[in-house]
């Protein structure tokens, strides 16, 4: 792993501990984030007085899939099951809800996974260094939030064409916000800015989600476990965990599929991306509107050996369904075809990339002829609340959303969804995508060919993910040094 958990810089750890002591910061272990029943009762009592988005260090304990939006404490996880009346398939499609993380998106977990191991081992000094969060949206928001809670300065980097909500929120949280040229697809421009910062600002430490293994490690254990627990809770005796679908983005969330494969060897893991920028599907390029998924390269931390299929989803499909799921006419049209009012009320829990995952899940079910015993899980990484300005723009561009629009969008983009742009990966396909990393990571980003070859080794990923005990041990030692853990 890129974090050397057995290497401690005592002087920096002492400064970090003093900062945490001064600000009343206790850091949760992965075990506590995975199983909040392990959190001390005294912390739970104090949490009930803290808002979900408050900049209070106690909210580090809310970096979990199990926040209860009603009580303010914890539950077994928040799920949305999409019925066949909506999806048109017999397979059960179930989403795990990310809206109830602090900041409204699950990326605070990825940020935690990248920052905290360095903080507790003295490989990041919060008194002298700044954490730089290169992102296409939610990751830099999550990283900036984590920094605020942990007493660190944050620098957020994201493309200038991302939604207004992201920039407005970041202005009050990060110490600096940098807008790079382009849109969702312009990841190289973000990397170029990172190199500029490395060469000119020695006080900055880059936490690049596309290459930081703390990102997939957090999702392997936290996102993977919530899906496994949820499956065990809702599955019938003969049901199968048949599929897991995730937009690639930084390839953190899709690592939950690596964990689930250890429990369900026949699981199908699908990576989704925009048809307008089909990098994995056909080594393609372009711009698109599915915010939250970076493109034109294969992330260093993506274990492509564990990906079974690629689904390229039309971004117009996602934007039209965003309106269907959030406009009154859309809900009325859905209710007329048998979708319950209760489910319609939950559809705003899906942001644009979540809609992309839902469409891909429908296509997976159709492609593999899945039946009612098959269960597909997908992450609902953020909600429509993150895209209010996009809905306003769509109304301005296209006019009011009427019944005819809703009926057409439902028929075309849900009931009529077909697996036209899917690619089932052979061994050679996976090796090809692995080799494609060379052009970004070796030629541009300074990795070695030996490192690239190591990523193809199955044992490498086993070692990468098998770090939780060492990780939690360092967190407990750090908390003991801070002296506030009770």
C-alpha cells in the first residue's frame, strides 16, 4: 500500500496529536465506521446534538453507510429497491443510499481512507502542510469536509464546468478552490495542475483519488460490507447476489466488488461510464454530462482483473431520467403505471451517476436473462440535491416537463432500455485495459513499468485490502496519544 503503516514519524505524529487534542478530535476506526454499535455510548449521546453536515469532529463517526436520517444515530443501512414496474425486469435491483453521509455523498469515506492513515502515522503534518484534493466533484468536497473536521487545510481542484452547488459549498470550506479547464472528462487537466503544485508548492500534499489505495481500501471494507449485510437481510433462501454495478470514476467504489467476489464467486461486476466518453468500452474519448465519473484513462487503483463487463450509458438518458425522477409530472406518470407514491418520493435520492448505475443494472439484468432470484446492488453515491442547478438549466433549455415528456422518457429510457452498448470482458480484454494504464501512469504520471506489472498480480490486491487491523491499530494508538478517547 502507498501508506507505510509500519513507518511512524514521531515528531509529526506528536504535532498532529496536539492539534487533535486542542480541537477535541477523536478518530473512528474502520471497525466503528463499519459497525457503529461499537462506537462508545458517550459519543453517540453527543452526536444527537450535532447536525449531519455540521463541521464538528464528531461527524467523523458519521462516515458510514448506516446513518439514520430520522434519529440522527445509526441503523442497518438505507436501501431503495426498484420494482419491476419501474425497471421492466424481474431481477431485484437495490441501491444503497449515499445521501445520508455528511456532505450528502459517500466520497467523505474515500477522503477519510486517503488522509487518516497518513495523519496517524506522521506522513502528513496538519500544522505545516495542505491537503490537495483533485476531483471531478464530490471527492474534493468530501476531502475538504474531512480536513475541516480533522483540523487540516484543504485545497480543492475540480473542472470549471461542474455544478454551481459544488463551487458554492467549497468556497466556505476549503482554504483554496482551483477550477481547471473543461468538464467531467477533463481529468488530465486536473493532473497537470497537480504537477504544477508539486513543483511549486512544497507545503502541499496531493491526495489523488485515482492513485491513492486508501480510496478502494475504504470501499472494499465499508461499501462491500454494507452490501453483503443488506443482501443477507433481504434475500430469500434461493436468492443470489448476481451483480454489482458501479460507475468507475476514481475506481474506489467499484472495489466493493472485489470484496463481494470473496463471498459470491459467480458475481458479475459491471463498470459504467458515459457513452459520450467510452474509454473502457472502446478506448474512446469526449465530453459528457454524467457528473462524478472521470474519463479518458483507467485509474491506477482500478483492479480491472475483477471487472466483468462495461456498460456505456447515454448521458441524455440520465438527464431525461433526472427530470422524470424529480418533476411532478414524472411522478404522476410513474404512479399511473404502478410505481408507488412512496417510491416516487425516494427517487430524488438518485443523483446523475446513480441514475447511470440504475440504467446499467437494468441492462445487466436483460443481458444475462436474470430472474426474480437474482439481486443486483448499486451505490446511490449522491442525490439530486447536488444537481438542483442542472434541473433549473434543463427547464430553461427545454421548457416545462409535461406528461407527454414523462411518458416518453419512461418508455424509452426505462422500459425500453436495452444492452446495446455493453462489453463483456474476456481475459484479453481485461489485460488490454490494464495495459492501457501505461499511457497515463507510466508515460505521464511517473509510475514504473514494474509497478504496473505488479498491479496484474492477484496477490497484490489481496495484500492491498488486508490492512484493516494494522490501520485500526494505528488509529487507536494515535487516539491514545491524543488522550480524549475515554
